[in-house]
C-alpha cells in the first residue's frame, strides 16, 4: 500500500492530534502520505483522529480521554487522602523512628517525618532509612547494609535521599554512605 504514499516524519514528542493535523495538511493538497506513530502507520486519506487513536491505544479519543480523566481523578483523590492522613502517619513514623534511632536523633526525626510524608515519595524513604539504620545500629557489616539499600528498588534520587537520611540519623551513616557510593 505504501507504494502510492510518500513517507513523512512526525516531530519528536508530537501528540496523536498533532500528527493528524500534519496528515490533514497533506490531504488538503491531495497528497498521499503516511507516517509512523508508535509503530503504527497513519495515512493522510484514510485515518482520522479516532482511527489513529484506535490503532495506537486501542481506544477512540473520547474513550482514551475518559480513561485518562478517571486515572487523574483517582490520583488526585489518593493524594488528598494521603495529605489528610499525614498527621496520623507522622505519629506512627515518629514512634517507629524513636524505637530504632539513638535518642540524640529523636528531635530531628520528629521534624523530618512530616516533611518527608508531604513530599514526592510520601514517606517511603522513612521506612527504607529505618531498615538500614536498625541493622547498622545492631552492628551489621557494611555489605549487609548495602544489600538492604540495593534491594529496596530505589531510583537515583531516592537512593541519594535515603543515603542522606541514614547519614543524618545514624552514627555509622557517613561510613555507610562512603561504602555504598
């Protein structure tokens, strides 16, 4: 089929709508062109926005938009519930920290917890930090603590955050960070 069509390239990062606008300009001039979008061929004289969405996402544009809106609404509701739960979560995390951390760190931990709960990771790094500090405080070897942090599934950013927190809340934190980096 492509023998009658000239291939065009869509811009990097183009949306499906933008790709269809590009194809429509060719169609208006009577040119037969096609382009590939996420591995699917879209044709100037055959495809419209809904057929393009169907090829690429398996849904029409309105179905796709409705699904994205529902996901966004769900995410916003989860964020709202989390924010409302922060005071209670903070109490729990402060207690957990006080049970593991040396007393000299309790005040700083109590200040840190609500900030971490209201940030990108929603407190995930609190548990990760306490898991490592607990073992370091018990005298574990550094390779065991390194296995713990490596097994926690961190991104580069969360890895750095946990290292910083271990350094801030554990007497052996600097030694640990030097070892894992």
